[in-house]
């Protein structure tokens, strides 16, 4: 039994890295823009399909392909913001973004169906079916690489937010949009770039998701509720919190799976409720994030 | 100012509620009002030898054109459309053209109910054909029963479909395909036929929570246990967990000789195969309830090398030795392209639904649903691309034969392997090592 629990914890940590990659963009976008991006799940799948096209058509390695898919997804993010998000104003803006981003999700899903069809595909490379044997456990290389990528991206986004002039603009906008405007920050530009960065990060999440799961254009809807739970538990707007929450939630789910796979999902959401009762702002709530 | 804690707390609570419910919302919304209607236009003139009634026969169906079952739903759409095209090209049924109306249920059990209500009460279709999956057939057939419609379907083979109060009272469901509960029995019988020394010692039974996937796996478990095959893992998991890896790792850790996976789709099978591969564990026999029957779609997702030795139960495959079947396969390839291996069993199931309806309409002289229900329960044997169809009192096809199919020749050939003595069966092989082993 001890071995099974250990295996479940290892699985939870590694799968948590994949979910952190998928959730990072979502929490960044909410933290800065107060936008609940319901399209995040479909954007993950879009990122996976971009990697799929590069891999199958141009035979570009999945990780090397990120050098292309991340900028492409950044542009897509900026375009989505320009076309759909920037027009939303007023007190109902946050609620309206739910509807607008859901519409974006439907549009992207429809395009993916048209381009790729309904059949499932998956991303393959030399490392997607191999593993490393450590302390009696087989660790799939793709999960190991995915976890490392998650940590690297979290650090990179922190560096962007706290070590650059653009990051100061972003944080100023997070703290008080009106004051940021008054000191000369182009808030619209910051918002567009932040949305673009949030979507760009999702390219990495999509690639690792597609390398660990077969997917089709509809697969994104299964992800979004979990991603929202993760960013709430981690603290809205906190990239590091998203990583911590992903690992926590997936470890809990994996361990419960040993006894009852059917209860694992219920426990996943029960953990969210329990933690929020104790700490309503999540692991690293926005108040704490803004105070950093 | 928006950073005050009370605002934030309220929004965290609200967002928590959103997170907990958005999955449901997304599913409901995605299954919402978007519908497509495909019609086969009644262009050909009615046959001169038939009755004066040349009004098109309107047939309605709800299919999962988007959502979790979309791959199967789209294949079903092709099957229904291909049948209607063939019938209309031959002058229709009794001189009446067939007009198909297909609505999209987005794989939602709620939307499928709405769609059949629309088809029956608003569109007033003459006949209804079934949706994809037992999960959707059960609620859909209840709608048809309330209006006295026969419900001829090909993808609702789970016991739960036939054991509803409506069907036990109205007997309106007719499944042209193989009943799912017994579908893994050819494999059980094969194991029973082996000398004791060659039989597997252990088996694992991971199952997705689904009325289609669980019954055959549970029956196989019961029968294999009776043969002395020790169960080392038996668990039902949610159809869409965060990841299949923990369950698959659990199975791999126990290294059973046999894995019988209660899967509903390709991603579930692919996830278990990938986890087994990274654990350097290869079962001697690997049976999946669904997934490997998806032809090229399965190979694309898992790779041909890894598919070698994978088994799946079914009642039909593209190489099925039946003249009607071969004609349909050739027509499919001519119309949609690809190769014969691209034609999955969904197409044949859907086509068979049309064939059964066609024979019932001709035999009863029209589209009176009461007469059609009585006719289909009369014990008559009908012919389809899947072979003979004969319904029992609950509408299960008692004439269908269960086969086990296997990917062989490094995943390039999908072939019938069980029952061993059946016509067309080739020698079964043990699961080949994974491509990276």
C-alpha cells in the first residue's frame, strides 16, 4: 500500500505540472483583467493542435515547436482581446466576459472541427512513450519535461512581472487601473499584451496535454472547470499559486483514486471548498500577490 | 477601487460556484440550440409500380455531431445518409423518397430528449432512428415510447436501454446490433478452451462509468474468475477524470496477464496504453470494450506499432464476408474517400437501422408505427449489412453473433480472431511489446 500511495503522489505531482501549465494563463488573465476566460480549455486544445500540425506536417520536435506556437498563440490572444474583450466596459464587464469568451470558445471549436475533424489525435515523439526509472518508479519523460517547463514558465512570468518595466505597468494596472492611467500607463496596451501572454503560455500547456492525452476539438470543455478550481485555490492572479494548487489538487485526486476512482473527482472539488473555508483567498490570494 | 477584501471574498465565492458548475454549464450550453439539418432531397421520381402515395417518408434522428461522442455521431450521420442515398437512388421505399432530418444533441442526454420532442411533436416525422450511445438512447427511447413511435437504433445495446419501464410496457426499442452484455464472451470462451497451464493467472478490470462499458466487463470478470483467473484490480472510474494515469499505473503495478478495459472511446484506451508503455508493462491479452474498433482514428491516436495485438469485441468489421456489407463499404470509400479500414462499425450500425426500417415499411405497407412495432416483434428475420436481425420481446437482436477483432501485422490489419471456429477467424496473437520496448 505504501508503494501505491507513493506512486499516486508522484503521479499527482507530475500531472499537476501539466495542469499548472494550462492554468497559468488563466490566472494571469484574471489577475490583471478581471476576465474569467471560459475559452481557456479550448485554447489549450488549440495549442495542442498547433503542435500537432508542426509535428506531423513539418516534423518539428514538440518542444522546439513551442518557439513557433507560443508567438502564434500570443498573436491570437492579442487579436481575441482586440476583437472581443476591449469593447466590454461598465460594471457588468466581468460577467459579460463569461459570455464573450464562451462565444470565442465555440468559434475556435468550430474552426478546429472544420480543420481537423472529430477524430482523436495525440502528439508523439521519442520521449512520449519512454520513462526514467527512479527509486522504483517509472517517471514518463514527457511528464518530467512538462513539470520542468511549468517551473521555468512560472519563474519567467514572475521575472516579467517583477523585474521589468512592463511588469510594473501590469502590476500598477492590477492595483488600480485609474491611477495607472493617470501616471501615463497605456492600460489598453497592457491589457492586450497581458491577454496575449496568457494565451501564449497556454501553448505550452496544450503541447504537454496533447502529448499525454488523445484529444479532439471538444476536449477543452472537460478541462475548464478543473482549471477554474485550480486558479481559485491557488489565489486568483497568482502564477505560483496555480502551480501549488495544481500539484495539491492532483495529488489528492491521485491518492483517492487508489481506493475509489469514482470519488476522486468529488474529493478534488471538496478540497477546494475546504481550503476556501479556511483561507478564502486561496493559497496565494490576489491581495497577497498584489502586496509582493 | 477594486482591491478591497470584501469585494474579493464575494467574488471568490462566486467564482467557486462558477468553477463547480461550469463543467455542467459548458456541457449544457455546448449541447444547446445549435442544430444542423441534413436532408436528402427527393429528386428522383417515384417508382411507377408503387402506390399513389409519393409523399416523402420523413425520418428524424438526433446525433452527437459535436461533444464527447462526436466521432461516433459523425460516423453515424454518414451511415444514415449513405443508406438514404442508396434507397432514394433505387427509387425510394414503395416509390416514396426518404427525407432525413438530423439534429445535433452535442452528446447531451438533455438535448437528445429535446431533439426527439422536436422531431415528433413539431416536425411530425414518420419514423425515428436512434442516437449514438446507450447513454443517450435510454432517455430518447422514452420520448418515442410516449408518442407510440418505434425506436429503431444501432448503438444502444446496454441492458439499461431495454429494461426501462417504458420499453417493458411499450416494447418500442429495437437494437439492430449486438447486445453488449455478452460481447466479450468469445474471449472468455477462448480462455476456457486453453489448457489450464496456458490460461492467464491474473486479470484487471478498469471500467469507465458508462452503461455500455461496464456490463460486458463485469460479466467477463465473473466468468474468468470462475475459470480460476484471479482478479487483481476491478474499479469503476469516472468517464472524464483529470488523468487516466493514476488508474493505469495502479493496474501496471499489479502486472496482470489480462486487462479487460471498460472503455467508451479512443482517448481512454490511448491513455492506458501510454501509461502501460511508460511502465514497461505489456499484458498478454488486452481487450478494450470500445476504441480499437475506430479504424484509422484509433491508429492515428495510438500508433500502428502499439495497436498490434489490441482486441475489441463487435459484431461487424469492414472485411465482413457479406455481399451487402462489401457493397456498403465500397460505396462509403467512393463517397468519403480513404480506405476500407477507415469504415468503422458505427457506419454499418447506422446503415443497418435504415435497412430494418425499410423492410418493416415494405412489409407493413407504410409508416404506421404500431404496425411496424408489431411486425418487428413477430419473430421475422431481417437482413442487414451486419448480418441477420431478429428481435426478442425487449428488442434485443437475438440473431447477432459476437466476434472479437484484433489489430495484427504491426497494426496494419484489423481482423476477426474469435470465435476460433467461426468463418473468417484467423489465429489470435498475444499483445506485442510496445513500440519503445
